C-alpha cells in the first residue's frame, strides 16, 4: 500500500500552520509531501520547497501550474492541503476540485458565507473528498467524550460551556500571523470569531452531537485600531433544548491557547482542556469524579485509534492534527469510519461567523441559526 | 477588651449557614455567641440553644422577645446575625436596627428589591452598622487581587469572566436546603441568581472596583417542575468600559461550589478558584505566569490581615467567613479599614436579581443596571 | 452539656502554634480557653492573656501556679494544652498529669527518647487522657484513606512514599520560630526529623495501619552553621512487608508545607497532598482514576464526622486541627471512637528521631525500629 | 540537502518503541526510514516492512544482510536505529559501527556493564556517531531547566529528587512488553532499574550537570515469581556535594509514566513532571512561584530549538523523542550543539544498573559510583 501524495498550498517562510499540516500528514507514514505552492512569490516557494527537502521541480509558483504539471506525472499528487489565508481557500479549493483533486483545508472554510455556499456546491459536484481541519476534534479524549455522550453516559445534555481564550492580541502586535488575520480583505468579516470562535463552536457541536439553533452574540474590537472583533461572547441554544455559552477572545492577556469544553447532562458531565489534553474529567451525578486519561483501557475505539503511545506518554496538538489526516487518508482510500469534518461543518462555521458579526452589530438579541 | 456578644437568628437543626456564622464569628475570639432565635418553633430554638451550649434562658422563641429581654441585661447582645431564609431578612433587620442593635446578615439582603430599598432606608436612619456576608470577598487572595487591580497591576481592566457552578439541583432534590430556596414566598423572585449569582456579581465588582452598568440576561428553569431559575447566563458591561460574562448555575451536574473569577487587564490577568482558594494565578502581559499563594511575603496588607497561618497551611471557607466577622467587629468598635460589604452592596445584589429575572422574561436584550 | 475548660501553656507573643491550638480547640464550641501560662515571662503572659480576652487573673506566671489556683476554683480547667518548645513538654505534662489534669500536647512528645519513656510511664500511672497533636491525621480525607485501607480497598499495601518538604530554612534565617528549633537544648537531638519528619512518619503509620520495623537514615545539616539536621532521607520497612521512603527537608527551597502521602497496594493506590487537602486521588489497579473530595456522599463515617461544610467549601489546616480537639473532648467525656494519637504514637515518634539521628551518624545501614 | 536514511532494527509487530523511533526520526523531515530488520523472523520482518510502506527489498532478515546489501546501493542507509531488546544492543551496534555505519540506540546501552565497556571501546575506535535515546532529555523544558541551572539560576544545587513511577507490573502481566523485560537473558541484570531507573538517573545528571559519586540502593522484586527488581529506592550523592533520592518502580499501582524531577538549589528550585511536560515550576528563594511554559518568549535557545509550535499547543513524548533525532541528524551532518546522550552516558547508565543491583543484594550501604 503506497503512501498518498500531498501538495501543500501555503506553509512558506514564517508560516505557522503549513509546517503543522506537513508534520501531521506524514506522522503515520500514510502520506508524503511531494509538491507544493508554498508562497505566492515563486522564489520563496522554491526556497520553502528546499527547506521541506522535496524535489525542486515540484515547488511550483502557483496552483494552476502545480495542478497542470502534476497531472502529467506518473506519481501525481493525490490531494492538496490548503493552508494559506482565508481568502485563498475558495479559489484554491475550486481549482483543485475541478481538476479532480481531493482537498483538505485549514479552517475556516472560506472568507465569507457566500463563498462557503459556493464551495459547498463545488464539493458536491466534484464528488471528491473535502476535509476541514478543525484540529481539536482530533484529540483522543474529545472523541471519547463524543462517543460517551452519543452512548448516553451523561443522559440528556442540558448545558454546554465552551471557551477559547488567547492573549496574543491583547496589544496591537505586528507580524505575519496577526497581519492577515486583522485584515478583512484576507480574513473575511470575522476576527477572533473566525480564527478561534469557529473551533469552539465546532467542538461543541462535534462532542454533543447537537446543533445550535439560536444564538445571541456580543462581539467587540477591544484593542484600539483593530477593525475586526477580538473578543466574543455568545449565548446558544441547541436542537435538543440544551443551553450554552461560548467565549472566544484574543485579548485575554496571558492566555495561550486555552480551549476548554464542558458538557453537562442530566446524569453526568465532561470537562476537557486543550492545554492538558490527556485527561478528561468525568463528573457523575452521584458525586463521583473520574479522571480519564489518554491510553486508558476503558476508552472506546475512536479514542484508541487516535492514540499512538501507551498511557502516560503525552500526545499533543500535532498528534491530534495527524488524526485528522489519518481520517482523510482513510477517506481517500474509500474506507469508512473517519471523523474528519467536511464542507457541511465548514458551512456551519461560516454561518456562525456571519451570524455572530451581524447579530452583534445590530444588537439584535436572539437570532436563528440558519445555514 | 471584651468579646462582642452575638445573637443568632436562624441556625436551628438542619441548618447549614447558621453554624457557619457561629464558627466564623468566634474564630478570632473577638465575638461570642450568647443568645439566639434559632427556630420559629420555640422548642426547636431551645434545643438548638443547648446544642450551641449557650445559657438556656437566652434561646428565645422570637426576635421581639430576644431584643426585649436582652435590653434588660447587663451583658446584652451587641449585634444580631440574620441567617434565616431571605423573606425573614427585612423584618428581622428592621426589628434589630430599630432597637439600636447592629446587624450582620446573610445574603441576599432581602427577598425583593423593594424590600432592599426599604431596608436601605432603615439602615441609613438607624445609624448602626449593617454588614452583609458575601463570603467570598473574605478570602485573602481575593483581597490581594482587589488590591493589585486598584494599584494598577493589570492596567485597565477589559474583560471579566465570573462563574459559579453547582450541580446539587441537577435533579429535583428534596430537603430543607432546597425547599425554601425553590419557594418564591421564601426566596423571592430569584433562584440560582439569588442564591449564587449575587455572590459572583459581588465578587466581580469587589475585585475590579468597577460597577456593572448594563446587562443582558438569559435565565431558565431547567429541571421540570422548578419555578425559579436554576441556570443563569449574563453578559455584562462595566463603568470603565470592560466587558464581562457571568455564569451561575445549579444544574451543572457534579460541580460542587465552583466559583471562579478571571479578570483581564491590558497588561496582566488574575485567575482564582474558590475550591483551591490558596493560590492565585497572575498572568503577565509579557508571558510570565506567577502563582501567588496565601501567606506569601509579597502579599499586601489586606491579604496578610486576612490570614492566620503561614503559607502552606491551607485556610478555607470558614476562615474567609471569619474575615468578614473580623471586619464587622472592627466596625462595631469604630475602627476603620474593613472590607465588609454593606447595604449598598446589598441593594446592588437585589437589583441584579430583579433586573436579571425581568430582562430574561421579556427577552429584553441589553438593559441598564440601575439601583 | 457545658464546654470543657482549657489552660494553654505557650502561645505567647510571636508564637505560631499556640493560637492555632486555641482556634482549633474552640472551633466546635465544645471547649473554651479560660486560663494559661502563655510565656515564661509573667508580664508577657499577662499581655497574652489580655490578647486572648481571658480573665486577667487566669493568665498565670507558671504552670505550678496555674494548677494550684485553678484547683481552688468552682470552674477549674479540665485540661492543659502544651504548646511550648519541645524541652518543656515533659515537665509540663508531668505537672499536669500528676495534678490529675488531662493533657494534650504538641508534637514531638518530648525532647528526647528517654524523656518520652518517662512520660509514657507517667501517663500510664496518671490514668488521665493524654493526646498528641499530629495535626495531619485530623484531615477528613486522611481519615478516609485510613478507613479504606483498613477495609482492604487497596489490597495488601506494598509501598509507601511520604514526603514533607519545606524551604523556609534554606538559608540561615533568624527569628523565634527557627531559633528554638535549631537549638539542641530546646529542640532535642533532631532538627527537621523532629519538626516535620515525625509528622510524615506518623501519617504513614496512621493511614496504612502498619508499623515501621526497620529503617535506614541519611540525615544532614546542609546549611552551614546549622547544628541539627535540615534534610532527611529515610528508607523504611513495615511489619506487613511493605517498603517505603520518607523524605523530610527544610531546605527544599520555595516549598511551603508540602506534605504528600502515597500508598500503593496490590489493587489500588491513594495519593494525598496537604496543600490541596480536599481531594484524594484513588488510582485503581484496573486503570481507573477517581478523585474523592471532602464532603462526598461516598465517604465513610470518620471523614464525615471530621467535616463541617458541604463539598466544595474548602476546609483546611485549622479544621483538621480542630478535629483532634473534637476527639480529645470526646475522650474527656468518656466517649469512644476518637482517632487522636496518644503517648504510644509519641513514643514511636521519639524513637524515630533517636534512631534516625543515630543511624545516620554512624552510616549504620538498616537498623531495627524498636521503641 | 537530502534526507538522511535510516535502517531500523526492531520495531516489528506488537513493538512499542520501534514505531516511536520511526515517527520521531521522520518528524522533522530530516530523516527517512528506508530499510530495516524489523524482526528476527524474516517473514515478520517483511510484513513489518510493508506496514512501514518501505521498499520490500529493504526489509531484511538480519543485520548482516542489511549492512551488506545496503552497502551496494547508491542510496544506502546513513545509520541504524537499534530498538530491539537489550541483549541485542551490543552485537547490533558492533556490526553497524564496524561497517562504518552510525548508530542510534534505545536505552540501556547494553545488557550488562561489561558489554557497555566493550561497546564504548568499539565506539571510540569506529569514530562514527553513536547516540542513545534517553527520551526525556528531549523535552524543551528539561533543556530549559538544564540551561538555567548551568547559568546559576538556582545557585548551588543541594538536593535532587527524581522518581519514575509506573504501575503496569503491579501484577504478573503477560505479554511481549513484559516478557523480555523480565527475562535476565534478554534484559540483563536489572528490571525496573534498567527499564526506567536509568532514565531517571540520566535525567538527574543531565539537568543538574553534576555527576553521581556515591549511592545506596534498595531494590526488590515485589511481585511473587518475578526474578528481576520491580521496585527501586536509591539515595545519591553528587560531585558538587548535593544529596538526592531516586525512586523507580513498576509496582506503583495505577501510575502510568510518572517521571518527576525536582532540583533544589540555594536560591531556587525547579519541578517538572513528564505527564504534564509543557509546564515547569520555578520556585524562587524569595517565595515567588513561576510557571514556565513551552513556547514562552523567556525561554532560552535550547528550549526554543526543541519546540515546533507556539505556546499553548501541547507537545509531548513523540516531539521530545524527535528532538533527539534532530540532534543526531545534526551530528551526522557534522554540526555542533546537540544534546543527544552518547556512549559515556550509556556507560554511566549501565554502571548504575550494575552497582544498584550489586549494592542492593549485599545490603552494602553506601558505595562509590565508578564506571
């Protein structure tokens, strides 16, 4: 069984998420990076290709060239990874899918909700796999939480609290990472809501298996001079009647990447924090508190399949990310059972951004969540 | 310097908070329980008096009798503690204050906002000390947090997240503690918002030194059959421009008494949890994280005065409560400097309950916080 | 049922442990401080009496006077608390017991093993209660741990690791607390081993229900100029075959009062830390991890009786200490069932000090633990 | 710059550590697995080769064949990884080194101290890189700890406590992992001391920069029927005068992979636990407590170079392991600055095993640590 061949869009010098995609994709040796458009600047793209140690001829200046040249090879790429800023997502995905090449894309799906709708159409027509890397649903204990809730371990879910706290934008920082995220032309209408809010939102829906049906939003740009939101407070209703709150902020000074999800059901509750991802607190209605840990024999198939080492050997962000690529590889090989988000999740994320921004601007109170 | 003499209203058989008041009051030997109306049932009041080991003649059948008889003694009570259900607070306080006796009362101040306004009038006229036991502001590290914020250690405060999570009402429990809290005739218009929401609210204002000016509320009665709210989600604005969220719930299954306050300023942030009260996380804007601990030499006067043992000897809920009584004793002796909440804090708490219930019922969006 | 009357020896200006005894004794209102010899300096004793707000006539200049005068009263003291430095323990206890007055003493029992043997003889002859405040066995979850092990929840205990880490003597500090502890004439032959090692030792035996039968000791005076040990490493064997290690140090820089006990049995393990005393980790042999918390409904009678507030209201050091006084009061009233250590535990503690110092000096390897 | 080519010895079906080496080696794309002897059974070796997706012709039946055939290729292996049981380490390393092929080996270096001495001789003569994967020294915060201590941040180191607690051998388990570890013919003279004790020992020396000069050992086989030690308690002396304790056990029921290192100096202390590897507690002599986190801007070069993602994105065991391969690749390319342990560390580890077993058997008291 050969390794699947990956073409990376983005991930050039100074990038954070591109190299992460590369590591994640290759971690299980099911996938190999062989080509890429690492920068819109051809020289930088070539340099990055060298740094990735790929065949210099496969470091392309643009996506069209990559798709055309790869199509002529015996060993062409099997899929592209899109890891460039949001406004590139739609055009890049369109080119690939229309060329019959599968796509896995960083989140959010696109820069705007309209784009997402267009992309959804394209994906449906293309009939090729499309995956979206909401990273945090790759963690073993998140998958365990999802499985337990689906199995009824908490009873009916009543309350969901999810928060994603960062502090790196508490001041007006300069740099590649903040520049494009703060620019509506590249990032779209959402700031923190698009960068991290969608993660929190997806995680809540992924784990509970319920869908948000209404929301109330309170977004703000706290740091002077910032155009897009950097602090978000949302209240939620789910289709099963559950209530919820979502906090996402990039001005919570000193916080690193503090994503925490709590789900409270009638008979139990789960509590997970991304910065200590290998333990999951399970509070029982009868007062008992259990700590589940990655690698525990009591965990189910989804968690076990997402774990590479025995308990006590901490796995982290890169391994969670790799679990999404493992799911994607399975999809590409036509195997069932993966948990990788797809375009429907992408659409919901874009709707969240759009609705939250709209609702917040108009002080609109509760609004329906419609995609 | 003699010990001050306390008359306890409430605290009879099965009570939780009455005995806590007794322990807290006496902890520093500045106060002594000498009399009480421990139950509205005279027999039970006598029995409770015996259990407290007080002079049987000073276990009274009702407040009027206590005030009258004590007034005839050489060693009369110096103050009363009100630790009975909410609807007793106003009449009890009125009787005492009008008899010239100082009052310290459990929260919330009264059962309704109108009662609180009446009480405020009485307190102002009486000119006697009136204290309110928002327990959690008695913790040393909460006082340290307050002092640091006042001193500008965090820069301008921008974001406040406070939550108070309990799970004991996740099912329809029976019992003395839940019975009166769930009965509007005894508890007033608020359920969780009155029982624990006011604590969270007061703590946020106490520590930040800012006042809430607007709020948006989302209260619900989640458990079938319950009349009053058991789950509250509020969004807040403060007078300095800060944004905030307040969660208070008694249906967060498995949670015990999980009160957590986080305050984010421009240049730093503080994070404190009541269940591990002896450490306070201080995140600096430059990325450093410090853990302050009760008893640390670096702490200020307020924290030091509120601590009885060296660092590493955990102090808890009873000691925090005792710090409020220490403040109250100081007030009774005419000394300055205490941090005990008073009737103004009581009024604000009652306004919170009233506004939150009203705003939530009408899906009213943002409303002004006015007392 | 009247309150028992306490006479305090020690606890004058600058003292740490005397006021702790007072608070602990009075916390449950079963005991009242009425008299004392608070200092060997009569003036300071009187001043301290005023600070404690006791009758000035009952602040005595010396123990003999206290015992004589109290014996003439209608309401004499029921017992004395000895909270003065180690070398006072034997003479003070002797005077009281020979006067028919019960004694509760701070640890260690005496300054030397010979003194402890003499005291044991006196206690046996006096037939009056004698209690020893190994504080940490008063914590509810320590009592729970003991009960679970006794009930076989861990299977046969195989391994015990107990450590008591402090850092306050990492430099050559000045002050009342360090002065007497560092002076062999007042403290006896042991430094850290006598001040904190005996706590760790007692806790290990108390919780496991097993007795140390052999030990190997490695003590040192790390800080230049210090006469007594400040760092102790011991290896242990227990009478049931279990192996163990005990670390006690006052030069572990930055540590406050970090006492931790871990007990590993065939089928489970318990892990408790004094600085977060309200949770107890229970690791099961099948891989499950449970967190027990003070106030949990699943806890047994011993823990429940040692708890004053519902779960989530942290109790700490003073409450643990008060549990010992509650046990003592029960003993004084002739009631069964307390868990307060007595002279036999005192003798074992003194033997530990003596053996550890001796064994360490001579590089003696393993030696038998004999009292 | 091409990728270095790796030949893996071990890592066949059911293996734990072989796949870990593969992931770690390839994580940074500087190395590629191209060949291997994955099992001593040729069929199983071929199957494993397929699972690794390497060229089937490069899944060899034995080391001799691999070395011979690879030597005839244009693209031969650059090094071998030895990940088979201990008794294979010496013969495998000898064959490779004598063929001029660099070696990176799992720990311990060999099965016996004599073998280690022989290997040291071979390494010196071969003049090829030899690395040893004491995994835990690959963690960023361990490297930070080492750098800070070297820079004097703690003052003179006085006390080191290192422990490695596992519980998976608390009962007599069956299986590939326990079988060879419990068999002296494959594992050598040490059980837990060889499997995990050497890790703890190396970590202590690596971080402190000091060398153990004397030790006292107390090893036992606690589980009936076990030949080799499963529980180890050691006391240590270091060349700078520091004192220490080392606990390593595989019968600490319920523990997973609990490796913790604490180093106490005159003016500060560091505390790190492998199961939460992304934070490092730094206790200052003045009472301040800081939490350093992977990715913090305040960390030094060694930590930064060992980190792939921004703070708050947890990295774990595989990334730590990969850091050792990154160091090894640097060595192979003739670059300076790596921190990968070599044969001298291997010799010290084997001496530890040998001395600990010997010292423990004879109840020998303190013995000199001599390699």
